[in-house]
């Protein structure tokens, strides 16, 4: 895609979308996590998207996109590429609005996510292990068969859908200040939407992008000044895994809106996941733990501040959970 999209337009779209999505999705809690607050010497407020329908924020962007389609377009079929959570969001949107879907997913996708996708009645096509391979295949198939492609992040409606999460944060703050926000970054759709909305209303807020040290495609691209491929390894943060699509509209948004990038190693991600389970007794996935680990990495500069952490999902397999808890 070559379409440009200003962050001001993203914020406006998110604000228009929020009431429509609220009719179908949950208003997730935005609550203080005491243990992390005490540890960081900050007020840590967590947007609990791990409690959202499908167990992930991805339900927002997928529904936002499918609301732009006609009944006939949805019935003809939509196509997407996903490591799991976006596919679940598409499945949920189709179950809500009607229609059928095809999901291209990596061969090493989480078994629990694959099982959940099957429960939505989606047609699954496992090819390769990188979104950089999957997305062009899915897009080409949709074009060849006259179907609608639903991008996991590289789309104005999807980005705006993710930004509705930040519209809710502002409502839940009820006018209180917010100094910083921590967001896990894969393709950049979530942080683009969240940062656009928050910077519109809290221009002084510091936006931190968190990426696994083993797979930091967007952070590396911003450093390079252009979208680049990285030699990615397996990561507990599988929800952020994969390369950034060439020409993605999220790249300039991330470049302009993210104030600091934090690269996190696997031990730190696993340790953060264990801490959330032990102290809050809530199950989160690796990509959510990534944001908590990033906050820990910046504890010195965050001391005394009010910090939002986006806990983006809960879809972790028992095998991955067991490995992280070991």
C-alpha cells in the first residue's frame, strides 16, 4: 500500500468508530496493577485487552474493517493473514456480522490459536512461517477470486479500530493525567492507533514501543529509515512476530509517533509473564508480557509517573506457558 495516512486522521477515525464497536465488543478494564506499581515506583494502569472478546485487541481492528463491507461482500468471503489473534478477530467479526473467511497462517502457529480459529468455522491455509510471506499470498488470492482482503495492520480502518482502545483509556482516565504508555509492536497497527488518539488529547505523553530482541522488525525499520527485513528468531511474543509489509502505512506513523523503542530479551518477557500471573492471577500471552517487561526496563525514568500498559492479549498455548513458567 502507498496510501498515506496522517495521525490526526487516525485519531478522528478512531473517535468516530468507538461507539460502533462498543455495541459489539467489551469495554475492557483499565486498572491499577499494585505489584508493578510498587516495583516501578509509578502508578501503573493496565488496559486489559487480554479480557477482550477473542482474548485480544485484534477483535477491534477486524470488526472495524468488516463494518465497512456490504453483506454481499462478507458473504462472498474475506481473506486474511494472521499468526492467530487477527484471524480470531476476523472470525469473531464474521460471527457477529455474518459471512465467511479464509485465513493464511504460519505453519508454526500456536495450536491453541489454530483450534480457536477452527471453532469459528474459518478455512485455514498454513503456508510458511513469516507474515512477510503470508500476507502477499493472502492478498493475491483475494484479488484473484474477487474477495476482500482484511490486512492485520496495514489498513486505515484496522488501525483506527485498534485506536478505539485509547478512546476508552481517555474516558476511563476521566480527565486525570497520563505521562507514558507502553505498547507491544509487531506490524505497528496497535501502537499507531493508540499513539494517535493519546497524542491528540495528551500531547506531552511519551509513547514507548516494545519489541522482542529476537524479532524487532518495526524498530529496526525505524532505525534504518525504511522498512527492512530482520533475521528473526522464535519468541515468546508470537503475537508480534513477522516482518513489516513493504509500503505499510504503519511505518511513517510509528516513525513519527513512537518516542522510544525498547528491545526485550526472552528471559525478561517470561519473567514479566510470571509476575502478572503470580501477582494479579490473570493469564496473558507473551506479547502482553513484552509490554510489562519494557516498563521494567525503563523503571528509572518512569518513577513517579502515571504509566499505561496495554496488555494486548491472553492467547497463549499450554506448551508456551509451561516453557515460560519453568
